[in-house]
């Protein structure tokens, strides 16, 4: 996730040498356990990185069923066409697997989906009827990080073809997206991931329209996100896993993982994640020969003793989004500096133990998500101004000791950057460092009973619809008392983010009677996705549609007063209002910028006159906190 400096680039040539070392290691390994010895070479240094990992081999596989990664000893990852072909072969060869597509990319590629289950539960309704848990596993949202694709294909093969991983589909439906960012996946180069150690070539982080899909979950700008949301709304999976590769410091672990754990997560969902993922899946993955850690983002890569700073992914991230749909979202981040093989096998192990745990006990997952849905639904039926739903969080300075499996490192002053830089060595060093992982609520709101969105904000309504929110449409204009917000201190970011110019502001509550035109949209919070509605429509939520720029035009002054007109108006206003004169003179005396800006001095009067546009900086969306009497028409 973070962009890291200070790492030597590994060229294609060097990666080839590394692979050669790996093939040799394979030859010399006997039996099922392979001592992991990784050789990383650069033009200026040779370092041998030895860890105490000894991952279990993936069980033996007939030649025709080897994945591309396995056939090349994890030097390479397959392209889109080959991945689709392998996926279709799995479908043709096994009744346990079906290949489908769930939409089209920007360039028109089919978005592939493999469904794995026993019996006839290949449709959501059938899966629900059978009481099966549905797990959505996703790879290549960042197409330069293909570990999950090669791990998932091997795992489905071992479940369905070689049957060397029996029992993993019991009580389950697995939805596997081998390549989510298909267009980025085909922008192939050895140079797409400067920090990453293989495979030889990989795809690109964003779509071909330069959208990072892992920031698009709320604003849903891309056809990929819209297709994903449709898939999610259709299946309503019970668990989500997203497969990535880190950036960041060097350390011993080959695989790290994370899930959100702030106060916005349903208690039952968080309890399940702790009990099953933290206490069972992660230790089982480690027992299979991996080194597993919670996701590691260091405060300073040059001084690991300063500690680890946890992050909370807002709902723009996949694993920040599924929790506001009341579903666990598990982030896997393999370590970029480890070669491809231990990264893929680490992902394979984490995934298979996740399936094993949910297969063994689907009920605890199903109960956790059901409890969260029921609570959300029940809360939505009543308005309580004292009840608060948190939408934004910040880390506290409270730390707990974390036993870190680090590597020795030293820093020296760079004559290139002029700043100290870090060099990581190969010797394992165990150290205890502070882990800052406690969040406090920064912003919380009292959930209303409904939001009302005026019909003319069509892009906003379209996004709400894409998220599958239940909405009602008014048949005629309605006049209604609402709470809303007036924005003050509006500031603009210096550059666009994900193609959008994001404002920052303070939101002041206003109470008004407003008229909403016919076909305006009412969003009740008595629905399972109420947290999505609040995160989109409460302006102060970090991924609100206000923050994403959907309402930017409301921050613009649209009518202009001529200076000579304002001169006359100002004189008339001053003559009739001694308090206004006092206020004006005080501002002249206390604010030098104001005093030296002729236009600002005239604008002072315009803004206090009846000519000023009262709707500028006013949020068009209303919060309704009293029950609505009249029945409303469904769209
Ligand atoms: Zn990633």
C-alpha cells in the first residue's frame, strides 16, 4: 500500500538468476518439505536471505493440470487468455466448478468468475436454501500483484481435479475472481512493480482509464466496480478475501493480513474475524510453514523500533467496503521482496485454511452476519438523536508490544538524496516494537430515518442504486422539514485524486423546510445496507459523495455583482445599520488581507445582502428524522 523508497531494483536478468537458484533448490530438496532459501542479487550486492520457512509443497499434480506458475517454477504468471482457458478447463473437467463472467471491463473484456460448490448450489437462491456460506475470493484488483490468481487456480484444481484437498467445499460456495482488473492485467511489463520480486512480467495497478479499483468501491466510477457491486448484490457473500502484495519494509514474513477492527464494524462480525481468522486461520497458515504477521506499516522504515502504525481502510477499499455491508473483509498482503513461489504458496495456504474453517463451522459465520444485518435493520426503524454511528476514525497513541520477526538493517546518509536511507540485511532479528492499533471515533452521526435526494442529482441517485440500496421515489413535489448541512471553510485539494477534485470543509447542521421535486428519491435506513447509505450521504464520512466531488458545483458562486453596483449597495447598507458598520470596521482593523483586497471588501456587503445566493454551500440532500406518513411509490 505505501510507496517505499530505498529498495534496490531487481532487473529481469537478476530475477532470472534468482529463479535459477530456486530451481536448484527444488532439485536438492527431498520429500515434501522445501527449505526456503532465497537469493536476491543486484548489480552492486549479493544477499542471501534465509528464513526458517519450510512451506508444505502443493500436492503432486499431473502435468496437464499444472498451472502456468507451477510449470515455470513460479517464474511467470499466465496472461488473461491463458487464465480464462485454464478456468474453462476446470469447468469442463469437474462438476464442482462453473466458469461464468460477471460484467465487462472498460475495454470490453469479460470479467471472469469461477464458482466452486458441491451439488446444485451454483445460484445464490439455491445456496441460501441449502444454508451454505458464500465466500468471495478476489485476485488481481491490482493486476501487478497476481499471487491470488495463481494460488486460487491451484487450490480449485486441488479441490476439484486432483482431489488432494478434500472436504473444502463442504457447506460452501466459493466465488473466485482470478483477474478483477482485466485491462490493467494485460498492460504487461517486467517494470510495473519496482519494489516487487517477480514474477518476470506482471500487469499494471490501475485500469486502462487510470482508475485504482481499490479506491473505487464507494464512488463506483468504473464499469468494473459497477459489475462487482451487481455481483455482490446478487450473491450477498458472507465472507470476502482480497489478495494483494505489499509495499513497505523488509522483514521475515512471507504473508501478512489485516481486517478492519474499528467501532464501525458490527460486533458479531469482528468477533468472528478474531475467533476464526486471527486465532485459527493465521496460526494454521503458519504451521504449514509460512511466517504470518498482521499487516505491517512502519512509522519509519529506517527505524523499525519506532513501531507499526495500523491503518483503517475507509470504504473506498474493498476490505473497508464489505464491513459496511456487514461482512468480514480479509486483506491478504504477501511480502513483495519474497520470491513468487513462497508468496503464491502462502496465499494458497491462507485461502485453504479459510475454506477449511468455514467448511467446518459455517454456522458461526452465517450467524455473525445475520446478527449484524438484523441489528442494522432494527436500528433503522427508530430515530434516536443520542445514538451515534461512527463514520471516521483516527489512531490513538496507545500501543501494545508486538514481537516482530525483522531482519537486521542499518542506515547511512545518502549523498544522492541527502537523507538517511536504510539497507536491509539477511540475518533474522527478533525485536519487540510498539504496535499502534487502537482507533478512536473521529466523526459520528445520529442516523436519520431517511435521506432524501432531489431528483436532479442523477449521478448521486445512480450510485445509490448501483450499491443496491432500497429506495422510494416521490410521485409529486413534497414540502418537508429536514436536517441538512451548510459547508464552511471549503478548501480544495491541490491536485485530483482518482480523477476527482476533493473538497475539504466543515459541515454545520441546518434545520429547514424544503421542497423536493417529484421523482426525488427517499432512502430508508431500515435496510441491511444502511451503513452504505450513511457513508455515502453523510458529508463528513471520508468516502461521502460530497468528498468525492459529486456536489462540487454547489460550492461555486454563480451570480456576480458589479463593483459599482456593490459600491452603492454598501453605502446604503452602512447608512441604515450601525452594527454592520462596526463589524466592517473591526474586520478592516483586524484582517490585513481583507483590508488590502478591494473585491473582498465589496463582497462583504454582497454576502450580507438579500442578493446573495443562500443555496451556495448548502447540501442538497436532506435528513428526515420523523416517520413519513404517506406511502411512497417504488421506482
Ligand atoms: Zn494491492
